[in-house]
C-alpha cells in the first residue's frame, strides 16, 4: 500500500517546501471512509475516493455537461466555456489547492467534477424556468438534482441505482453551499421539511449530517468553483465583446493586475493581456485561500475531519479583505455579463424552451421516451412531475432544442 494511504504522523499545518507528502490530521482519509450505502468489495488498485472520481468521469451525466450552457449557448463559439470545461477547470484548481494544503486530492477532484451534474439545459435560465413549472411539486434545485443523479438516476450497475459514491463525496455535493440545517434540534426539525425532497429521502437512508459543514476537501471544491467561474466569466465576457478591457479599470483588484502586466509588457496584444490577467487573478485568489485557511488552522487547531464539520464557521475561505474586493468584481460581472441585454434576451428565449417542454410533458407523460415510460396516467401527480423534472433537467441544450422543434411550431434560434 502506498504512502498516500498510510501517511506518516502528520503535523497540523502542511509542510513547507519539498519532502514526502503527508496528510494533515483534519483531512479526509479514504481508509477511514464512512463507506457506501451499498457495501462493495474494496479495490486493490484504487482508494474509495479514486473510485468515486472514476465513476463520475464515466457517467452519462458527466458527458452531458459538454453540451450544457455555462454563460454562452453552445453554438455562439467554440472557445466559450461549457458546463464540462467549467467542471474541469474547477477540478484543476481544487486539486491544486488540496495538494498545497495536504488534503485528499482524489476526494476533492471527485466532488469538483460532479458538482454541476444537476444543472438544466441553458444554465441558470433553464433552472429558473423548471423551478417555476415545478413550484407546485416542490420546485427545482440543481444541487439536490446532482445528489439525485448520483444516487438514483445513473443506472449503470447491476446491484444498485446511482453510482454508490462514498458518504464523503455525497456530503460534499449536498453541502456545496455550506450546512443546510441548524444544529439546534428545534430549528432542525422545523427546517428539514423545507429541503428538496431528493435530499430528504436520501438523508433518511444515509444521514449526511446536514447541520454541519462539509469536509475541508468539499470546501476546497466549492471555493474552486467560485475561483473558476469568476475568472472564466470575466474571460468569456471579454472574448464575447460584452465589454472592453478598459472598463475593467474601475475594478481595483483588476486595475492593479493590469498595471503590473502593462509595466512588464507595454506592447502586449489584447488577447495575451486577457490571458495574463486571468492566470494572475487565479494565482492571487488561490494564494489568498491558502493563506487564510492556514491562519484558520492555527486559530482553531482542528485535529480531525469531524472538527472541521463541527466548526462554527467555514475553514476554507477567502480573507475578509479579499472577499470584499471580489464583491466589486462580481457586481461588475452581474451587470455586464449575466444582465447584459443580449445575454438576457437569449436566456429569456431559453427559459421559454425549458418551460414549454416541462409543461408539455406534464400534460402528456405518455410522450416521454420509453426508458421513462414508468410514468403513466395511473401514477399520482407528484410522481409524474418528478419524472418530468428529472427528464427535462437531464437534457442537453441540443436535445432540448431538438425536442422543442419536434413538438412546437416555433423554436427560438437563441442567437
């Protein structure tokens, strides 16, 4: 067995510089995993978290991400991010941070790769539409849908539905945005019924401790998501001509980086300036997370992964000053990218496509493809609605447009 699985006695902080890799005491240890819902034989070649990662990469949901919108719809250009390229960027950043902090890289990567499985076609526009249609049946939440996909909808194995991922991986997916419930028993009981039904049902079978924080690895995957989308949405917005690079001078964080680049390369062409800007921005964001996390370790001295889960606040995070600077950048992206007139127009049409499809299949469940045919008129309304929700949410952009053209007289071009 490798040293990764049998680490040396760790120190509370990751070692500086070279030397043998050693897991910190608050890292997730694959040999101490809480296991899987369905027992399986151990693998002699891979740790449990490596198997999680491999199952995720080979899943149908992972392949579908290639044709799901991030910000720009698939046909607007070959160089814009899709949900798949976004997930790969998140995984790369997350794994780098996990390595620096001496956490389990495989668990971090697995969570990062699967975190967007539940997204609808056309990104948040599709989610808004599906949530509206499904509101009488509990609404729609993409994090809950990610959980549902990996625990039920992926049907590849003979012995069980889903991917049968480890407890730690599922915990990371469901707590992507932090604890879902209060640790106070009364508030816990009051809030539990308000959670998406997919989470409630699975948690009854396999308690994910919804009132606690996720592992440090899951927190790294979540903050890597923030780092990735802030950077690539900035990049895609520039490449898409939604704003000019000169407009970024009003963002202090970006202005400092641009000044450094121009001082070193005064005649650099714009496309190279954009790339330099992104790579430097990613670097300083990662550096801030690493340093702030180390300071938190020194302050709270976690001795185990449960110490991280039971903490009063998140361990892996940006420093307060840097977080304030990021808010200025995020406000700019909100105004100039997500709320840009052309983006809103296209996404408004995309919302209509998803809304039309969801309403159609609710009225005509017999028109669902054969593999979804267990939804029939003799099922109750909520069961039919959940099946329609699963079907529509799983569509790629291409498939959603194809189905819409088959059913309706007019389908928007989304251009």
